[in-house]
C-alpha cells in the first residue's frame, strides 16, 4: 500500500484535496506550482496534476523524443 492509498493530501500550498498522483520534485520544477514541505515525492490532486501536465507537455515531448 502506498501513501496515495492511505489518503495523503495534495502537496500544493493551500490545497486540501486528496492526492491522486505522485511525481518527483525534479519533474515539478518548471510547472510553477508552489509546494510546501520537503522530501523526494510530491502528491497532486486531480486538478493540480492536470495543470502540471498542461504546463510541462512540450518539455515531456522533447524528453521522450530524445530517447526514441
């Protein structure tokens, strides 16, 4: 059982929604989301995960193309 299954909340400052996804702090760097706390992983609710995906789409496409 992971932390998401145990009911961890979203790591974004001011958000109290339950976390749905977990990403590393390095992946979150260019998105502009303000995250409190420390640790390697960041937990995002549905809304913040969607905004992270939209803001980093081009960067992730370039990274994927580099490996194929």
